[in-house]
C-alpha cells in the first residue's frame, strides 16, 4: 500500500469515531431536551431513559439488518 491509502484509512477511522460520538451526543441532547438530570422531573428522566433505550434498539436492529444484507 502506498502512503496515500494508509493516510486515507487513518482519516476515515478518525472521522467515523468523531461522527459516531457527535451522533450519540446529539441523541442524548435531544432525549434530555438540553436539561441536566438534576433539573429534570422524575417523569422527564424516565422519558429520556426510554428514548435512549429506543435508540439503542434501533441501532441494534440496523446492525442486524446490515448483517443480513451482506
């Protein structure tokens, strides 16, 4: 492999991690509506928790679907 391909692989790995982290942070922000856990009511905390669990299930389903499509 030449240097360009190696650098491209490294850049792709870093960008993938950055995007995944940003998506996770964005989902958490949307689930909590920007509030800190101590500022939330118990009902809001439960809703945020269920939103994160639903997101987790959706990601799992997407991974399974991707795996079946190969």
